[in-house]
C-alpha cells in the first residue's frame, strides 16, 4: 500500500491529460508525455530535463530550435509532469529505457541529446549504452560529477518511513521553495513555481521523487562521464557561475572526465542557464549543433 500524501488529490487519467499540451505514447514502463515539432527532415534534438521539473523548463530552447529548423523532442521523465507515475524503482535503468523506447517509437536516430542536471546523467548513460544513436551531446550543469549535496529535508527523505513522513508533512512547501534556488533572477521565481506546482497534485509524484533519490540518481556518475569521454562524441557544456543546486566548481570534475568538451561558463546565472539566459545560450547552442 502506498503512503497517503493528502495533497495529491488527482489521478493522472485521460481526463487530466486533456488539459495538457503535447502528445502521449504508451511505453514499457507507462505512458510518456512528449512534444515533437519541427520539419520532418530536420536534425533531431532531444531535450531531457532534470530531477523534478518537467519539460516546461525547455520552453525557450524548444521554440528556438524548432524555429531554427531542427526536429525537436522534449518529454516528461517517468514520474514527472503528465507522464505516468508507476510504483517501480526509479533508477538509471528506468530512465535510459524510457529514452530508448521513446526514440524507437518515434523513429528518431542520430540524435543530438541535451541533458539538464539529472538529465545529464541520463543522456550520458544513454551515450555509453547506445552510442550509435547519438551524434552530439549537450550537458547543462549535469548532476553526478560528484554526489549532489542535499538540503536537510532531502536527506531525511532518503530514510525509510521517516522519508515518507517528512515528504508528507513538509515536502510540498519545501520542494517549491527549493526550486527557487535554481534561479539567479528572483523575478522569475513566482512564474517558475506556479508551473512546477501543477504536477504535484497527481498521485504518485512524491513516491517517484523518493524512489529516485533512494535509487542512486543523485549519487556520483563520474565513471559514466569518463566512459562517455572516451567515446569522443562532440560535447558542449554549459554551467551557471552562480549555480547553487549543482555548484559551478563541479564543472572541473566533468572536464576531467570529458576533456574534449567545449565549455561555456554563464555569468549572473543559476542552475538553468538555457532558461535564464537564452540570449546567451541559444546562439552558442545553434552554432554547435549546426557544425
């Protein structure tokens, strides 16, 4: 029996999904919410979000790349947004399988992968396992170069029973407050939080978050980055200098593992430079993908 989170008041069913933009497709581990747009003959670009913020975090990037002539796919990781929230282990195998299933179902090959935060660990693991699918990789403040330092309530959530209680009593407020630290500009926080809260009403969201933490998704993926580095796939790395979520100093570890990567440090910017500084990031991204 699942722990009762009383603020999860809605079931994610067909009626609930009618309020969402995008499309839905059944895959091995459940229904995935996605959006695919751009010319059929455009080079495929796949956007993979991070730990808990669903695909709206790529709004600016998605529109920019579609308008630049790419075939762009973004999707909600299983357990997030409008994707299913099954009672399973939310580990790296689940997320890599979801990505491969989705690419196969949509017949996308020779893809350019863009991974944000935890999404960077997912895309890099995918590169190691399925290198033939990948043309280039872009990493945005990728998690896993070192173990992520967690706030007190997140540490508590990893403990059996105590985690469920902490998340049930304080989780919603704490998580909404915590994502504000992703942003450098305080004027962007309220709109960001209002979009984030939508997914929190659906049953299974908090269980998925707990399982993700307990199954190593915020631990070190340094060896994975090192293996990917040896494959020498063209790689672009962005990092906000003021990142409080995955600190800027962690970029040194990624560059040690992937010394061939092209690195851009973004000033006056937090954890999501593509979202906060699209006027800086987008031209660099376009140049890299167009070479």
